[in-house]
């Protein structure tokens, strides 16, 4: 049977920081460009992962509603 891993809050927050650093700008500007349709490949992937991390952290707000 497969192994189930439960990430800690600290590991999720660290991953969030690493993602933001990897795209070279803050999450606010990334989301603003997403609303305007100006993201490129890796930025879309980063935003999807940031959304997943937000969900796992229990952040109720969804960016595109």
C-alpha cells in the first residue's frame, strides 16, 4: 500500500516562499498578471501550487471568484 504523507504548516509555508522566489516576484503581482492572462508556463504551474498550498493551509479565499 502507498505511503500517505501529511505536510506540516511550516513545510507548506517554506514551499510557498520557495515558489515565490523561483518565479522572481511576489504572489500579489503573480495573481494580478494571472487575472490579465499574462502568465507564462512556469508561472501558471507556480500559481496552481500556491492555490493548493493555500487550500491545505485552510485559507478560505479563492483568488478567481
